[in-house]
């Protein structure tokens, strides 16, 4: 059976990593060897759209005729930046963003495992801010720990993210609907 090449489109917006031609050539030198354990060698190239043109060219020959023991997973947030010659040799899957409750559950597990105390609304805010990306939620979680130590509060997260809470928005809508100009001004001032 031939090797498999997969392009996975993810909805995360993460840090861009540029891979040098030398790194690609080193990877391709190792592809020829059988795995020391298991049946397959699996290569995950994250943010593959950041590869240079030369790196894509170096990779193309192996993608055309991959060894039977190799699986390439090419992950990207920007598939239109991948050359057509590469895409034509790949199976493509688009991953949907995670639900807020899925991210929230994972953040709770990580928090408890790392002995981080948290307010549940704070983790919910992190999960919402991640916009479906587990990687982004963990990045925000790390930022929150760096910002506040091992106690993550809702108020601290609002400050860190530079946002206002939903309650303030609801108060503003109530003030607008009741035509309370003074309260509208006070809420806008608080924002």
C-alpha cells in the first residue's frame, strides 16, 4: 500500500513557523528508513503553508511517490497558500472548530492537573476567546497564568483580554431600551 499524504485545514490562528530548506532536506533524508517501532512513520508538518517555495519543491518528489511506511500530515490554517502541485497529491480534510463546552472541559482538566485555581466564568471566557481553537485556548491559558499567577479570575481575564463582560453589554442595552441617558453615559464611561 502506498504512503498517505493528508492536508488538514484547521481553524486555529496560531504562530507562524517558517521551515528552512535544510530542515526539509533532513526530514526527506530520514523518510527512506523503516520505522523502529510500529508499521508507519508519521510526519506532522504544522503550518505547512509557511514552507518556502524551495522547501515545497524538495518535498514534492517524496509526496509524488511516498514510501509505503510513511504518512505525512500537513496541517494548515491557510490552504490556498499551498502550491497546487502539492494539494493535488493530498487527501484534504477540513476540521471544524471545537465547541465552547469541549474547550471548557479541556481547560478545566488542565487547570486541575496543574493545580491552577479558577473561576468557571473565567474559563468560559477563555473558551469563547479561543474561537474554536484548542491551541489558542491553551495559549490564552498560559498568558492568563503569566498575568495572574495560579489564580485565574473573570475580572483579571477581562483586563488581560482588553474586553468587557457580557453583563455590561446587557446593562447598556437595557439602558438604551429604557431611554436612560445618564445610565448609558455611565456604562460607556465604565467601558
